[in-house]
C-alpha cells in the first residue's frame, strides 16, 4: 500500500510506522496544533486523560486537548520503546521524563498509515 505525500494544504505527515505517532504527538503539542493532535486518532478512539477520565471520539478528544493546549505546555521527549506489532495492531509506549509511562494501541488504516485507537498517556 502506498501513502500519498502531505500536500501544501496539509503539511502534517501521516504516521507510516506506529512509533511515528508518539513523535508527532510531541511535535504537535509543542506547536499548539490542536487539529494535528486530533488527527493522530481514529474517529472513535478512546483516550483516558486526565487520569480517570475516559473520552471517546474526535469531538471529546478535541475538547480534552483544547484544555491542555490552553496552558501552552512544553513537553520533553521521553524514551520510546520499539512498537510491538502484530498484523494491523501495535502497542506503543514511552517512558516519560518524570518516570511515568504511556501506553497506546495503534491500528494500521486501509491506506497503510497508523492511528491510535486507544491511548492511556499516564500509566503509573
């Protein structure tokens, strides 16, 4: 499967590998790119953020990240583990600089790109 390159109308690169998602997340948070953050998720993805609060779908994910970006956070890269993939699913995770960790399930899309289906960005 081939992936079309990003156009000048949308300069965001699609995730060609599961671990691209973590890198893109960091870049987009630090750039304040709300639309770009939401685009990392499947339309009916599940996100637990803040801890204990579960949201489903782009609209709710957008609300969560809108609040996060309002604080203008500057995130530092953690240590990303190699993705554990099987078929069209992959487990991605990152050890954060504060000692916490993330855990996500990514799914390969019909065009060969990857999106998160489940995201738990705060695992203690």
